[in-house]
C-alpha cells in the first residue's frame, strides 16, 4: 500500500451545526443536507484532531487526511514535505443566515493567547451568494481604540465602530489576523484559512443557542488585546487577471499562507502544479478531471486534492465551470 501512487483525491464534507446557519448549503452541493438543524459550516478539507476529512474515491477511500500526511508525505506534499506536521489549511463553506459573532483571530505574535499546538489565523472569503440583507464587516472605523470599543460592548453600539459593505456574488475578501470581522444576513461564502481554530468573540448580538438555551461565551479581554487597531476598512480585493490562461483566470489572494485563483470557462485547461499539492473547489458547473488515462467526474460543491506527485492535470468542462484552485506558498 505504501508504494501505491497517489491520484486526485476527493473528500467528503463534514457538516457542522451553527446557531447562525441555515439550509442554503444544499444549493452549493446540489443535494440534501443531513438532519434538520441549521448547518453553518461544511468543512471541505480538515486535518484537525477532532474533525478529519476522509477520501471518498479510489483505493484510498476512507483514509483520513492525517493518515495520508503520515503515510505519503512526499507524494502528497512534494517540495513542501517536512515543513508541516499537519495539513496547513482548513477549507469551508459558510452559510451565514444570521450574523456571526463580532470576532477576531490572533496572529502568531500572541503566543500566550494560543492553545498548545495552535497558530494564529489569517483567512479569506469568496462570496457565493448574497441577498438584500447580506452584510460583511471587516476592520474598524477611524478613531476606534481599545477603550471606546470596550465601552461600546456595554451599551450595544459596537456596530458603530465596524467598517462594513454590502457583498455581491463573486466578491473576494482578505481577512488578516487581528482584523475584527463578521458576516451574515443570508450570505454564503467559501472560506480558506490557516489550520487553526482560535477565535475570540467580542459581541454575539444577544444570540441564544437553541441547543443549550444559553448565550455563547465571549472572550473580550483576549480579543481586545490582539486586535490590530490600525486595520481599517477592508472591502473586496481587486482580482489580478492571468492573461496567459485559455479560460478566464484570476488570482484573488496571494498571501504568505495561501494563494487562490478562480477559473471560469467552458474549454479544457491545465490545472495543478508540479512538485506541490493543489486543491480544487468547484463552485459552479461540472466536468471531468483527467489524470493519466483516468477521468474523475467533478460537480458543483466537490473538493479534490491534486497531490504533488500528480503534477498538472487537464480539466474538461461540460458547461461553463467556476473553479477555485488553492496553493500553499513555499
């Protein structure tokens, strides 16, 4: 088994209850969701101790991402082999029917606030669906300080300190560690983030969890300590078009933790890279991913990892396909 070559690996989503969620992810996956609870998150690729993504295709069906990292580190990670003891990114879909908590993620500079084994967290969103009531909050308005922000938590005026905008489908938003942020009002997004689960809540809109009958815990002191108060308004990024691509291809994010491109078109094109892994997330349309003589069918909502050993593959759209491709920088 150790000598079995890796191939494009499809992963099963892990659905997560969230009090602010809904049932709109059924449209993203084009299939029913489990249960009847509000689903706020679908974890698409996760190497967390408590939530492990599992392969759902081919000879390695049922294998976890952690097991792949342990047994096939070279084939999977290529030139990144040895750099990470767990897969460094966590990918999700979010269905924010209600407002998420006003929150912040610390940077690596706040090691005393990080649980053992955790890192800081930078993340980014790509908007898949937005409605008239949708809103994204990122960054602080000028003049906001730790003192007046803390005071606003007591009198319920925290929203007055937050920069916000009305999102549109296709918007891409970068959220560096230390940025106060939230979203809601029916917006659905794809999220890429560092593999960290550290979140400090400032304010939770007086939500009560229907499962516990209690409000969720806040971490006000930790949040106030790690906020970047110089981080002002952060609206949608301006995509960088890749003119050499046969389909419309744009780079949305190019950070030290992840890079992300969006490709849209209906003619075959090359995807992936040599000597490094890539992740493909289909957000619209369908087609076939060709690896050697094999075709892997890809439809809306599917997630595939192209291991480093796979190199570049050809994607054959059946119709107009909208595909995200994520890379881990060296």
